[in-house]
């Protein structure tokens, strides 16, 4: 089932039943950015603006589900704004999410000579859940990489002193590790942006790459689970969800982007499930 909804996600999300969604992957409008393209909020009002949506996301997410938020604060007069840190703390302290982890999405840097700082080549993706973080849906090898020779060699080294935290090789079954074909990926994901705001202006100014979404959907859901993107934009999350045989709910405010998302998700080769539309 694919359900595409045109309208305001703060309202439309209220129609989604409690604890019915397995994964939310979204990139909301960043504060003080792209004002000519779509509605957004200033950094000062951002946390209060987002909170009602956070409360709804918490209501509809299954206890085994995951909420991933991709957002990076801008710089102004040489200083990086801190509203995203406030947002993450608010989602934990006032909305009541468990904060599982922070991922780093490494991408191609936008060229430029900035004063006092280097090119920006990563964006964070914050991971929240509502239940016990140790019991969320998790497929650690779904995006596994082939074991490196040197990693296998490490398992033969003499072990010295186990750390109290139980981390590291000590305490692990090294024979099992040697027999593994795949290694778990890290929380640093390298996917270059295939489009950008200049080359693909006619599409959408802020599309994220399919490979980024694929990593999270494969690692934290199973087939026939339900994925939501409340700020759907051009529909990238929907395209990947459909290809991977997940159900998808997408909400987009702007008609022009909604139409683009609908076309992209519908396009032949983007999966096999039937589409149902609801126009807001
Ligand atoms: C950063 S873009 C998302 C881009 C998307 N990840 C993609 O790959 O195309 C944010 C989107 O949220 C939409 N938006 C802004 N406010 C919204 C609202 N209240 N409800 C639903 N969509 C909204 C904007 O029109 C914009 O398309």
C-alpha cells in the first residue's frame, strides 16, 4: 500500500492510527532556508513549531519502530546556529523520545572558500525510538560490508584486559567473528548527492539520495512494514520504500512537489505495489 497525501503534515498525521508506523525517515524544511521554495520557520521559533509534530510522531510510531531526522543547522555571520541541538534535546526531554544514536551522512562537499571553516561534507541523522532501544527492529547485516582481512587477523591476537563496558573484542566469540562473511556497517554513511539544487532545480531544491534512505529502511524495517515521510518533497523515501516492498505514507504541503513525488513513485521500475491517493 502506498498512500500519498497532499496537505499539512501537522494536521494530516492526526488521521494515522496509534502505534501503526514502523519507520519515519524525514528531512524537514531547515530553519531560515529556501524561503522562496517552500514554507519554513525561523531558528528562534523552530523547536516550538516542530513539537506538536514530534508528539504525533511519538503517538503513531510502534515501540519497535525508529524515527530518523535529517537536519543540519546553517551558519550565520560565521557562527553555526544551535537550534538543531535544542530540537534534539526537546524531542528527548519534552516530547519523551529515547535518543538512540546520531548518524553522520558523508556526502560530496559544496565547493567554496569559507572563512574560518572547511567545506561542509556531512549532515547528521538523529535516531529516536519510543520503546526500549535494545528491542527495536534491527537488521545489522542488511547493509553489511565484506569482512576485511585485517579485521579477521585481529581476532587471532592475544587479548589483554577486558574493559568494564564489555566493548571491544574481549568477551566476544572470536571464532564466530572469523566465520562471518559480512561486517556490520558503522554509523557513518557515505552516499554522494546525485542531484543538487542547481542541476535539478526543476525537480526539487533539497532531494536526498536514494542510497541514504535505503540504508535506514533496510537496516531498521522488514518487508511489508510501514514507512512514513511527513515532509515528502519529491518522494525519495517513497521510491525506496516501494522498491523494497515496504508500505509507504507520504505527506507533502506544496502541490508542485506533491505532483513530482506522485510521478516519481508511480514510474515503472519503482516497485510493484498498488497506489492509493488522497488529496488534501
Ligand atoms: C527538505 S524538503 C524534503 C525533500 C525530500 N527529502 C526529497 O528527497 O525530495 C522538505 C519538504 O517539506 C515540505 N513541507 C514544508 N512544510 C510542510 C508541512 N507543514 N507539511 C508537509 N510538507 C511540508 C516542503 O514543501 C518540502 O518539499
